[in-house]
């Protein structure tokens, strides 16, 4: 092997290492963003009122939930 080949190989390895580090940072940022969104959705869903139950007597709402 000549020096140019070794230098090229080392340069490529360093570039790949830097690229892997960048991907790790981006993956961690995405994970934190998704966790934050999941937390916000959980809070939003818990703040919603529960859907009313079906009517049990009368002629309206006993077969179909007419709440819309």
C-alpha cells in the first residue's frame, strides 16, 4: 500500500465516523421531539370530556348514539 491509499482510507474512516455522530445527534433530537409530542397528545386526550353514554330509555338515542 502506498501513503496516498492509507491517507484516503483514514480520511474516509474519519468522514464516516463524523457522519455517524451527526446521525446519532439527529436521532436523539427526533426521539426527544416525538416524546414531547406524545406527552402533549396524552395531556390533550386526558383533557377531553368522555363521550356520553347511550340513552337507555325513551324513543330517541336508544339505538344510535346521536351525539355528534
